[in-house]
C-alpha cells in the first residue's frame, strides 16, 4: 500500500463536482419527477467519515485498509434503477453518489491523473482547473455561467484490494469560496469551450443580483480494478456541497448528482478516446512548456481571443449570448500567467482529440 498526500504529489487530481449546477436548476423551479431517494448504508457512511478524517488529521495517521470493505462492497453491489443515493445529515451538507465504469486499466488512470506535468483539466475539462497544489477554479456551469474558486486539502490512497487494486482520492474544501463570478459555456458542455469574466455575482430569477458562494464541499472517489488483466475500472464518487447566498444553503442532492454525472461523462470520454497520447508524451510536451515567458503566452492568447471573436461573430446564437460581454483585450489584460497557460493548454488538448479548437497553432 502506498499513501500519497499533498506533500508528495503536486498537483493532485481528483473528480470534483461542477457544483454551480445546483443554483440555476433550483431557481428555474425544475419540476421533473424526483428519483427514489436512498440513504447510503450506515457502515458505508462510517467508512466515509474515516476517510475524511484522514485528510483532516495533521498527525499523518496510518491508513487502515480494514476500514474500506463496506465501501467496496457497496460499490460492487447491484442497485435499484434510478435510485439517488446520499449520505446522512451528519456531514452537515447535502450529498449524492454516482457510479460509472471506465474501459481502461487503473495504471493508465494513475499515470495520467497523478503526473504533475500533465494539466489536470485534460481529464475533467468540464469541471475544474487546478492551480498549484491546493487551489481549484471550477469551469462555468452550462446553465447559469457561475464559477467558483476555493482552496482544498487533498489525499490519494493506492492500495491492494482482494486480487486487484483500489485508488481513493479525497478532498475537503478549506474555507468558503471567493464570490461566484460570471462565465459562459460557448456551445455544448462537451465542447469544452469556456469564457471567464471578472464580473462578480449572479443574476437570479425572481431575486435579482446576488453574491453567491460555495460554502463547503468535499468529495471521495474510488477507482477499483478487480482484474489487472482486464481494461475495466469501476468508479464510485460521493460529493457533499453547501452553497447559496446570504449564508443560506440551497443545494439539493439531485443537483449534486447531475454534476457528478457531468464530470463522469467528461472523464470517461477523455480516458477512452483512442486519440489520447501516451502519458509520457503529454508530460514531456507540457514539462518543456512550463517555463515559457509570459509575453509569449500572451501573444498566443491574443491570437486565441481574435480567433474566438471571429467564431462568436459567425454564430448568431453565440453572439446573441455573449457578444455584449465579450472584450478580448480586456480579458487578456486581466488574465494571470496560469490562466493564460490553462486557456492555451486546453485548446491544444481539444486539437489533439479533434474537438474543434479555436486555434491551429499552440506553444506546446
């Protein structure tokens, strides 16, 4: 068994819910029938408490593999169709659980997602950007456009389990997020095209303008490879989110679940794409580009925003949606080096996977 922490893996990657989705769904008064609500078994909840406490513990308590079987048994058990699982109220935040399967091997997931030279948003392009080891900015929600930034404590556990191996990723938000800002999803969510602004707050139907926050969030994701000889990894993710405005939590489990499904689809699509380069090739390309001068990145970003504006102008739908707010020059001046790098790297990744990149040439 090998135990990773933020002191030895940087930056750490894990599935993080695109939590802004709850807000617009709530305000839109979604009237769809709810799926059956089911509590996670009590022994599973006990295991979740144990894992979260490991991250909180500052004394580097040893990982006890004997505490994990209830969670693994639940992961592998059959479940009712359309059941919406969540943990009890002892965590102080609403939650949801989601399962999915990735047709690859666990070592491949590890090689991609735990390599410090490969940008994390390649594997969760619709959910997050990691900056350094502890700062997360989620991408804009496809409905409201809201995005949030916050710091997290993180841990990765890699351990044998029966004849296979299990990878467990855990994160806890350290403090309330910065105030939500306005962003845009340009096209369909699976196109991974986003536009960020510095505009604070969010227009809420019936309430006007409000400063919204993600007050608390934490996540545990399990990746289990039962047979090292087969390309199949069973994954289960449980997330808790407390968010809203004026200190009022407005999250519901169904909104969290939809966010988890969104993230799982993006992760699976990338990992199963036959055009995905080998980890070593990606790591080498981005390792060489880490020290590119900021002026060089800014020049490429200038071309990016020029091309993006041309794309917006050519689409009546997109121009109507964001044309009034688009100012490429202003955005370029506001962006940090990390933000410039992230925009260009994601567009380059879209080029690799044939997903309609904005630019043809990138500095990688």
